[in-house]
C-alpha cells in the first residue's frame, strides 16, 4: 500500500477527519468495524481461504464458501467519522470485522499484530473519537497472551473482540481458557462477535447466513460458555454478547427448564442459565425496538450498550430504535454512554 493511502486511511481526508466530537455528544458506539487495507492487500495475495479477489471494480472477501462484497465505506475512516457526526456519536469502539487471525494458520500472530497496530494507530490519531478492541491469534495461545499484554500496555486498547467460533472451535474449549483467565486478570472486556457461522450450510439458502447464521453462532457460543461453568470459573469476566444477546435471551427459559428441572447439561453450573446470562452485557444492534426493550428488562439498564454495527448498519437506525423506546432520561443516558464509560474505563 502506498504511504499516501496509508495516511489517508488513518487520518481521513477532508473536514470529517479533523472534526472533534461535538460538545453536546454523549453517545458511545460499542461495536463498529473497519476492514484494514493492509489485511485486504495480504488476502489478495492468497489463493486459499480467507482470500480477496476483485471483479468489475468491486472487492470480495471469501471465507470458506461465503463471499461478501466490500463497499468503499468499509475501509474509510473519513466516512465513519462523518456518519458518527451525523448521528451525534462522540466516541466509537473500533475493531476489525472478520476474518480473524485464527484463520491464517502460522501467519496468525503476524496478522494480529498488523491489524491491532492499524486500529491502535487510528485511535491514537483521533483519541477523542476512537478506542480500540484487539483481536488475538488463538491458534497460538501463548502468542495471544503476549499480544493481550502488548495491546493493552503499549497500544492502549480497551478490550478484546473474540469470535464466536475460532476456525470451527468454540471459545469455551479448554485450550482457550488461559485467554479468559488473562482477560479477567487484566480487566479487559471481551466482546463475543460472530464469525463464519458453524450453521452456514443450513443458512446459506435465501442468504440467511447474515440474517440468522451469525446470530445462531453467538447464541450457541454463549450458551456453551454458560453451561461450561466458565462464568463461575471467571466471575469477574466482563463478557459482551452483541445484537441483544443473539437469540439466547428469548430461549434461556428453555435452558433453565432443561438444566434445572430435567437435569440435562447442568453438571458444571449451580444456578439457572438465565442467572448467568444476567452477568453478560448486551448491545442495541437490532432494528426492532421491542428486542432492545426486552434486553433492558431482562438484564437491567446497566447491562445494555449502545452499538450500531457500522458500516453494515446506518447508525441512524439504532439511534431511532433507542430514542423511540422513550426510556427515562437516566436509563437512556446509561445505555447511550454511561455503561460504556464504566465498562471500558473511558
């Protein structure tokens, strides 16, 4: 990548890049993504998944048999800042989307360093607008622990973006427990973000993978984390499940009955799954206000984070959903920014 392009990517070009947060803004977006140009360039050189190809002026990312087209805004810091300003978002938790480092084999640690450095550099350039979430090369747990230390202590990153499956392995598996232990010790929030879904074959028809497959992936991953006993093992772990917790808040009553009444899958927990679920933070990425309202009612107003999933979702949609709930001023303030300030120590 040419140096001039690199500078434009970090700083943005034009008015939006120089814009400081408007003084009246109090919204903090806790889930927002960029595709990193250096990673896209690296993937363009690959011939196996994950890789990139270009056709008819468009860029496509391929993970296994899932093909997605990138839009220009997906790599544009300037556009993100402009959209933040348009929706009165003062600050954003910035992360890559997917694919994550765990899909790159032996290159994983280098990929993690590449993308974490890029995210941290953007946050450093715009310290009043962005803070970074790191990704980890979890095929190499020792490298991941070292990267956690580097990202927090040297780069100032505020949390971890953890994929709902790690190259087909669920995050509750024993091999990944040192990461959770380290995250708890370092007081780093962990955001459970969907990846290429394990249910892709079942949901690729009618393009349901992004509609349902991704949500099922976080739902299954979070259900496994709860039933594994990890939230007892790491009681101070700060875990976020976006998209209002996937489908789990609406199915957890069935989990309670299966575990507590029928005694199925309950050997590693000592209370109903719904009680563990209340330890988890949710976010507001849903176009249906009833879902967000139920999430607040279920987990409490202190466990809901304003998030937009930009650039896949126009931030105005989420703003309208939350403001349309007519929450009390105190609860709306907590959802829009107060909970994020407390969770990420902003």
